[in-house]
């Protein structure tokens, strides 16, 4: 298995490592629902395209946003919410949990939380990596830590759009949480995979926003 294939399946190992039943990797009991998520935005060009594409297929999604990007594009956050999508916290500067002290990390999350609409309670750690003390502090803030079932590896410029699509295609299923990236680095792969997934699976699954 290559690196992206390993990452796509890595959350089952992360679940064993973290020993935390409150981390969310998939959503059981959701019948034919699939949950698309987008990390790292908002970005001026990409977010607008994502919203138009989701609307084309009547799909909803969840956006885990970086605080610094929120400050630069507040109108995009409003548009995301107005179109019925959910939003979540992705730290202020895409902070690496394993390389950031507890207080600094928590402050980054709090700073970002102040920029999000009231009632937003979703959090995803960048890279899916977080120290247990950080996780406990964030959960005490009332935030739900959402990881994933499937990652598209759209950010990996060394692999083709088709390879990214296959990572999703082979793993998509009921209750799965799928990760894409709202970044210029991921733009080429993300656009190809997202539209193809929506085109091929919109009749089989209902794409919903995560609300906990």
C-alpha cells in the first residue's frame, strides 16, 4: 500500500491509538447519507467554485476553516452558512498538534472559535493529529472532534486526479466522512474528484452537512 492508501485507512489505527470513543470517524445510523468535508478554507477562488458545484447537485457539506483565512474572507463564511452548510474550527494557523504546546494550541482554537457563527461546535485538528491533553481541553469547550473515514489525498501534487478519485471511490459508503481540501494546492485534484463523485453518487447517496 502506498502512502496515500495508508492515510486513507489510517483513522482506524488512530482510533486505537487515541483510545477516545468521543472522536468521530463516521456517523452510524445515517442510512444513505455521506458527509463531504473541506479543510483549510475559505479561499477566494476555490470556495466559490465548491459552493457552486455543491449547489448544482443539491449537496450539503461541512467546512473546517482556518481562523486566519476567515479573517481574510468573512463574506465567504456568511455565504457558506447561508447556503445551508455547516462550519467548523481548524485552528487559527493550521497548527500542528504534536509540535504546539497545550496553551498555545487551545488559544489558537479559541481565537478561531470567536470568528465562527454562534453555535458552531465542530473541530478538526490539522493533519488529524492532536495530543490527548489538547483534545480534552477542546472537548471541555463544548467542541466535537471530527476526524474522517476517507481522505482524498487531493493535496498531494505527486499523484493524479484519477488516483485521488480512486481513493474515494473504493471507500465511499453510508455514514462515511470524506475529506477534501479548500486550498490552491489541492485545487486541481479536488475539483476533478468532487465533481465526479457528486455526478456518480448523487442518486445513490444524500450528501449532508455534519450537525452534532
